[in-house]
C-alpha cells in the first residue's frame, strides 16, 4: 500500500530487518516470507538478504504482463483476439499522435522503422518481427496513457512468439508468404510515420485501420488467427 500510494518510491531503501520486525510485530520467518512474496511481484529487490534491507523497484508492466498472459492462456485466447484489440485501439492512438506530432515522437518511430528496414535487408525475419512489434509498443507508449501501456504490455509478447513459431516449423510456402507480409508491414510502418509527421489525422487513422484489417485477413488465410496464447516458456 505504501508503494502504491507513493510513500515509498523507486530506489528507496526499506528499513533493516530488525526495524521491520519491531514495526510489524511479526516473527522473522513471517517477515522474510512476506518480503519474498513482494519481491516475486517485482516491487522490491532483496539484494544480499532481508537483514540488509530491500530496495524499492516499483511495479513492473512485465510482471503484470506475465499474470495477464497466464489469464489469456487459461482462457484459450487466440492471436486473432489479440490482433482485434490492436485494431480497436491503435487507429485512435495514431490520430492522437498525428494531431500534434512532436519531433521526439517522430524520432522514436523512425528509429523503429530503420531497425525494421535493416533487419529485413539482412533477411533476418526474427529480428524484423521483433522490431515490428516494438513499433506497435511505441505507438501505445507515446500516448502516455498508463492504462493503455499496461494493456499493451500484456498483449505485446504473444504475436512475436506466434510468428517465431511459424518461422521455426512453417512450410517453405508459408514462410515465403510471411516474408512478403513482413516486407509490406515495414513499408506500412514507414508510410504511417510520414502521415503522422504531416499531421494528417484522418488519413493516418484510416490508413492504419485498413492496414490492421488487411493484417487480420492475412492471419486468417495463414491459419495464424487461431493460434492460442501460450506462456513465454515451459518453466512458467
């Protein structure tokens, strides 16, 4: 509660173990178990041990994303559903960015596109996919909306994982089709950035909505839309 309310901030040090024992009037095993639980939630770093105090690391979108990913996996959510959320959210975000484009925002997006282009030139599809996914993440991050950032964090990992699965086990025809689609995505990202830079709110929004619709059609044709969300690794 103290972390959530801002009484304890990122980088602050918790009191030493002895002081916490006196404050909360609990046994040492109870305190240490509580600290381990809070550490597992990404809120503190215990460092050398509980007796030396712990550092506040603050809530992490990565931790929330793991829990969100677990929920989606249990509910048998699909890549098609994840993409549907993007289709609903991103065109409006694009319009917001184009309404008042800033040099800083454009620099971030152009850097993403440049990474995509270089990876594609090297025929490194895995890196290209990762860069494409990062572009989507930046669209949300630049909105400076914390609720959307959390949602994007939950949805971010799965598309890249699904495409990596295709690259590992897909047929030659499927991989070639994916390569063509990836190249088209890189071009679309570059075009979108220029529409944002020009302040073309309506054109940017409509362009991005149509691109998302086209992507949904591709996912259906390629059989990717029905891929189910899975946890990031077997240990999870």
